[in-house]
């Protein structure tokens, strides 16, 4: 008998099955990432609030691409104050400031993660990245975005400015499990976007191998012999990623 108290598990399984609808978009993103890596460019990932976890997921990770720049803005993260982070994400004028201090160049790929896509900061970050010649990929919920108005006065949402939109299939409000009538719990946007970004990483590496290119991938630092491999990868490819250099020893 199905255990209704584990409804979150079955809900996520169902949503993951729906991601098959995003296969074409995810492969397009992987093609762009493979082009960027093959050309010496970077893959950037940005998100505010809980969405910043997607940037951390892609950055300096076992099995992950080396030339990834995680755009981590602490005052937009919930551990620095959840309410403040939410309010700051709604403030116009910050997106250009954020991107202006990152090594974004033409030919790069820039992922912007925002479940609602309604707040000014993710929209402006996407616009600033596009202005510098990067391909912008939005990871967002089409259902949530369609159900709310844009903030900031311009009427512009993330999906309006991105070169490519990948739907994370999270519902309006993110919480996906109904308990006791109208009470909804169990946010799913983080799970879905983490799966999406890892799927794109794997597809990118596969494309590079098919092109005859040695993929620049990290090995686990807790596997013997990996430190030398990782140090060499960083020496060759990490010069454009300040946070990557600061994270490395030796």
C-alpha cells in the first residue's frame, strides 16, 4: 500500500519523468556548453536565495566541469538573512553590478536560475550577461512564472530575456504536496534544477568526447591520485575563475 506520508518521494519521481519534455532544450544547452569549453570559454551559473545551490552544485565538483564559474553573491543567500535576501532580489539596479565583477566574455554560457523568474535581479543578470556576448540559459518554472506578475515596473520576466528556457516543472508556489486541504509543503525547484544542471554537464562531457576533446573534469579529492590530476586541470583551465584558484592548494 502506498504510504501517503512519503508523498514527496512519489511527487518528485513523477516530476523527474516530466523532464523528458525538456530533452531538446537541455541538449541545446549542452551544445552551447561544449562549444564554450572547446573554445576556452566558461560556463557561469547564478541564482539568488535557494537557487544559489545550483551554482555550487556545478562548481569545483567531483565529476564536474573545471571551467565553471559559480556566481555566488552572499547577500542574496538565505544564510545571510532570508528576509533580507528576498527583498534584495526584488531591487532593480543590482544585476549589472553583479555581472560587472565576473569574467564574462563572448562565447561563454550563463545559466540564471530563478523559479518564478519575476524578480529584477535574475532578469538584470541575464540581460547583463547577454550584453557581454554570453548565451543565457534560464532554469525556471513556466507554470510559476506564468501565474505571477513581473516585479520592478518593467513587466519583464527571466523567460522574456533568456536565449533558452528550461522548465523545471515545479508548480506555482514551488511546494508540491498538498496536506490537510490547502496546506502545501515540499518545495521541488531545487531538486529539479540540480538534476537539470547535472544532466547538462553529463551531456556536455559526452559531446566533447564525441568531438575528440579531452573533457576537463574534476576527480574526487577523496580518491587517491586525484590531487595531481585536479591541480593540472586547474593550472590549464582555471585562470579565468578567481574562486577556483582560491579554492585550490598547491
